[in-house]
C-alpha cells in the first residue's frame, strides 16, 4: 500500500492505492484546505508533490484549469482532491492551502500551527 508523507507536518500514513492526497490528509489530520469539499471547484487543496510525482494519477484538464487559480504553481503542483496515489509520495501542503485550512477550521488553528514545521 502506498505511503503519503506530509513533509512540513511530519505526518505519514499508509493508504489504499487510488486514495486522493486530500483523503489521506483528512484521515491523518494534516491541515490541508478543501473549501469546495474536494470537488475540483477551487484551489485550496493545492499541494506540491516533492517526491513520487510519477506515483500520482495523471493530471486531467479540469484539474489543470483549476490550478490556474492557485498561487505559486510549480511543475509538481497538484490538487489534493484530484491526485490519486499509486505509490509512495511526499507532499508539501502549500501556504495557500494551510491558510485555507486555518480559515475553514478556526477551532483547530492552534493544533494545526503546532504541526507545521517552518520551511
């Protein structure tokens, strides 16, 4: 089973193949935004796949279009709600996504900040 490691938070979880990065984040409690509920309608689940990019599903047109709304898009950018894992990946939750999580979960802000390691 693939492992998803959230680099800045020091969290790692084993998930079934085909699980999205966002689902893995929710399962382990990683502070990743998902304002639209994970339906590819916003960019608040934007992440960087820092290792194992080829172990994620192909980038579809809809995801590519929504990534245009994100800040600081890179060659390894993915939307956590769309990127399905097929193997081990390391993920960096973007600052934009982290801030969206804080905005969406005001009662969990202290815990989320405590997890986040500085870059």
